[in-house]
C-alpha cells in the first residue's frame, strides 16, 4: 500500500459485536466522518463465524472499495486471502510473522507489538506497520495487557525506527492528539466510534484532533 503512513491516521476497527447499530450503517457513517482505513475484526461475544462472517466481510469490503478505504482483516489470514483484502493485522499469538508474510505475499501486514524485542522481530520478518497498545485502559479486548501509555512508541522513535505506528486502546477524540505527539502516525479506535451515538461525528472529531 502506498502512503501507508497517511492511511493509518484514523484507523477504525470493528466487527458485529462492537456495534449497537447495523455494522454496514456504522461503517458508512464512520467513512462519512473521515476514517482513513478500516479493519474487520469479528471477535468477542456473539461473533459471527463461517459463511455469516464471510458474508459480512464481503459486504463491508464493498463499502470500503466504493469509498477508496483500505480493508484489512484481523487475524483470519485465510479470509483475507480468499476475499483479496488489502492487508492483514496479526497479534503475537497468531503465529510467526515470517510465516504470515510468506502466505500473504505483498499484502500490507500489521503486527501488534508490546516490547522492543517483539518490535525488532516483527520488523525483521516483514511487518509494514506496528499496532502498539493498550495505550489507555480498554474494556473492548478481554485479554488486553495492562495499559502502558505511549512509552514504547517514544522509545522506538528515539531509537530511530521510522516504521509506521498506530496506537490502540482506549483512544478517544480527547486523548488522540497525545498519541500522535508521542510519535504515532495514527490512532486505532473501536468503541469511541462504534458505540458513539453518531459514529460520523465521532470519526470527524478524532480526525480533527489528529490533524487533518
Ligand atoms: N488491541 P477500544 S487494545 C483490539 O492493546 C485491541 O493490542 C489492543 O478498543 C492492544 O478502542 C484493543 O474500544 C481494543 O479501546 C481497542
């Protein structure tokens, strides 16, 4: 993906368990509000699987395509390859970065990292960007680690790492600017947009506060 650094600026993540309203409607509103990239993450209580998950993925992908918004799939590499997604995002528990890179070819690959060691390994094995979190406390990911603020982002930048970085975990329009100031290129957000009364206004406020 060209200009990945700009594309991850307002990085919206969502699956059906994160939505009070219909996921397609939430995504359309978020796009209208100015998100720059979308990740399909169908996880948690009531998450769809099999054919239903595939159908929703394709529907959301069509909306992204119509609006020129990159479509990234969380964890499910086979789904990403099957539907021709723009990229995949994996955590540390999703197998070696190298194996995933080999499977997906030149699709964009995001990796969640929590330490300098994980960051170096991910970079050496083909990560295109890092997800770093949780920056602030979050209730959205049950197995999230304790929040650590922006220290790892700052350490990576101080040590000269220029890879695109997106912060995640408890990010809202109020605290988004502090994540950018620490050296991130963008903010990943679930509930601040998906649970908002107006996902459009929520996305717009975040976009404004990360610098348009
Ligand atoms: N990953 P919200 S935190 C999906 O730390 C995810 O890697 C995290 O949701 C990590 O924006 C998180 O609602 C949940 O806090 C983010």
